[in-house]
């Protein structure tokens, strides 16, 4: 998720905070418009959310300072110094007693594979305890291996105040220094080093300040080198047309436009049982169904299989709902029966028993009771047009989760209450089913 989505306070970065999936969000899908008449779906079961209002606010502040101020504003300046080999400017960020440890880079063995050569540094490798000079020397050596740099970045991995609640005192956490590009002898190469690090304090003024980076101790590292990139972009050779799909990061939104949280998804299935995976692509701009030709290429068969190109529902699910051996589809509020692997026909209202208007964010298929019939689970979602804050939305809970038990022939029974899975009204994008206890 990118910083550009949010105001700084709510910036989402790789932080130490493990938050149960609880992002609020509105979707601009016409299936999921916010609507006050839907409020009676919200979960008001008297149970408190996992953290107090104060704690939620604190987490947002930690995220703002650690993720946005440090991660998005300050660390890129350090990375810029490293990229430009401006060591004097880099050292200005260090405190007078800056302490560091670095690996003795030669102290590792090479792992040779047919396609690439790797190096790993970890607990077994020799480290040097050092100060600013030794740190800069180590970084200089790694930087010097590169002729051109595609990536030179310093990212926050975790960051939190050493003393709970004290932002203007020491912060501890970890960071990752990454390089990728071409080596001086023309090889494709990358280096990643992970550090435990400390900062003297973080406030909104930090980007204007120097002398705040107090320690940086390396914990592990890895590098790889090969003749050329191991992965190749083959999109143009597949027959899959991506031009019409919304790229939510690149798309230009006008001021005042709300950037949607969801713009679609890709659903893999083998609808014609020929052993080759076919693709359903839902997108804010329309619907696409690609049949695999079996040789890595695809054919657009959206119309041939009976689907509507201009259906703009992003919520979909694939699964053999009637156990006839052919995977069926639910797209938005329509249930499609797969007819012998040839086409999909939309079922009429009396041919299935699901109230799909209650589905908010995503549907997940699972046979939760092991009876051989695929059941459906819908996760709750924030139902207001204001997507923030995503932690402990005040005075407003998201919609309930719903579990539908499949009783055969597209008939479903709402077993949410019996199964006790309505949830606490937190917001989610999706659910994952797994057998946690191996029974
Ligand atoms: Ca197929
Ligand atoms: Ca079926
Ligand atoms: Ca079942
Ligand atoms: Ca289990």
C-alpha cells in the first residue's frame, strides 16, 4: 500500500504494529455503495474492539512519525546521500556517539546456482563494532560495486518509541538498506542489508534536522548476481490486454476524487476442464474472461461464454457451487451457472438462495463443514464514505461477516449465528480459511 493514498497521519508503512486486518474502506463499486439504510447490518453486539480509543490514536501517531516522517521523508534523504556518494552529508545525520556494526564482507561463502550466485551474511559471520567511519566505509564498498543503480533505498521495517508514549525521546526499530542495478562488470546484482537502528527523537521537524541517527547494527544481509534478469515481462506475448485495466497507482485522479480501495481482481479457474487455467479479470472498467490456449497464451472469450464486458462489479468468486464438476461464478449480485464447460448462464432470483446485496468487500469459498459442498463467507466492511480512520472507527462498526452453508443445487442457508462468525464489526478486505489445528 502506498503513502500516496493517505494523509500523512494515517500513512501505512511497514511498521512494528501488527494490526488485525482492519482497514476501513469504501468502494466505488455500484454494488457496494454506502447507504444509511444498510446500517442495521452493523455489528453492535456489546463487545469492545480489541484496543481502546487512546491506544488506537497512539498507534496512528506512531505510524505517522515512524512510517511517514521517518520512513517517507527522512530515510530517503539518507538513501540519496548513499546513491550520490555524498558521505559528508550522510555523516551529518549521525549523532556524535553514533554506534554501528557492519559485516566483514569477505566473511561469507558463495552459493552457486546455475542461474545466479548468492551470498548470505548472518549470525555466523564476523562483524565489526564501529562508529561513523566504519559504517560509511562499509556502505562505500557496497555502493562501489555498482556501476548503475536502479534501486538505492533505506526503508523502515519496524519503529516504535523506546518508552511507550514518548515520541520526543529515543526510538528503536529496524531498517533495510537495498541496492539493485548493474555491477561494474555488467552483471545484474542486488544487495539487501537489515539493521537494528535507533533514532534520538521523531517530530514533524525531523526532516529539517541533522544529528538524529544514533545507531545502526547490521543483523543480516544477502546479495545475488546473475548475467541478466531472471524474470521477463511477457504480458504482450500472452494475449491478455492490460491497457483497459485500471492501474490504481498510476491513474490520475483529480483533486477531490476519492481513490477507490479496490479496483478489481484476477480469479483463476479451469472452466472448461481442459487442464489449463483460465482467467476471470474483474476491473473497475469492465469484465474480461480469458480462456487458456494451453501454450501460455490466452483468448478473450468474454462474450462467447456469456459474460458482460461492461459489468463493473469487482467482487467475484469461482467455485463449483452445484458439484457438477464445472466451476461456477458469482460476479457482483449475479450467480452464473457453468453449463458443461461451454458457457455461463445467469441464474434467476428463484434459482438460488443468496442475498448478495449483503456482500460488502469480498466472498471466500470454503467447505467449512467438510460435507463436500462449497460454502461462502463474506467479510464485513466499513459502510460509510469516509475510509478513515481504519483503526477503531469511532461510533460506527462495519457490517457483519456472513457464512452461507451450501445445501446443494445453488441453495444456501445463513449459518452466521450458529457458527458464531458475525465478528466484531471490524473492517476487512478478505478472509483466509485454513486448518489451523490440523484436524
Ligand atoms: Ca481451461
Ligand atoms: Ca458447477
Ligand atoms: Ca460445505
Ligand atoms: Ca481445523
